[in-house]
C-alpha cells in the first residue's frame, strides 16, 4: 500500500508539473503583473521550504543585500524560485547548506540559489533545462523528481524577459542565477 501511495503521489506531481508547463506554453498565458516586494516573496518561499530542509538537516540561509521591488507575476515567480530551492535541497548532501541571495543594480535584480550538493557534471549542464531531462534517473526517482522543475523555472523566467544560468562542480556546489528586470 505504501508503494502504491508513493507512486500515486509521484504521478500526481508529474501531472501537476505538466499542467504548469501547458499553461506556460499557451500564448494567452500572459503573466499577471503586479508591483511586489521580491524580498517578502522570497522570505515566504524560504519559510515554506524550511521544514523540508530540516528533515534532511540542510541549513537554509537567505541573504538580502537590499530591498527590491519589481513588476512581475508573483505566482509564477514563486513557482520558479521554489523549484530552484527545492532542487537545491533534494539534490544536496546530508548536513549540507542552501544559500539564497537577492541583490539588484539600477536595472535588474538577481536571485542566486547556491548549494553544497552533488553538483552537475559539466557535460550535462546545457541539457538540464530540457523537459524530462534528469542527470541521474535513479537518484531522481528516489527524490521524487519529474524532470520538469528546471524547464518550468526557465520558462517562467523567460516569460518575464529574464535569464537563468547555472554554474556547478561535481561533488562541490551548484549555483543557479535568475536575472530579471525590475
């Protein structure tokens, strides 16, 4: 029964992720733009994900360099950043850390999600934003990954006219940087 329940939950997550992608793909899926506090939104994301990190004894740190407000779709932005932070927690080492920072210049704001995790081999870094792509299929099944989270995050960031990049070294760290206009 436990196996069946876990499989149903995994399939439900795949369906929800697919629905998110379909909504993003629709041409009429225009973002609902509002002027929001990025600081506050990231604080809420961190608060929601802290229990997941604590279960794996992962230290979750949020650093805000300055107050940032921007005109974005808060629901979609929250989904993108949540996916990045959740991945940083799931694909991390036991007793590791995840550092989320927010900074801005005169035109853009930057959200960096860095972790002490397993890293992404250089030869796979160009492919990780593709739908259903998983670097390690066996490990993704363990952690409940669908192979859609990074595709969703990238689509949302690009929908806002932004860019998401990755730097990683195997067994050392992974860092995703989201760059969006204020």
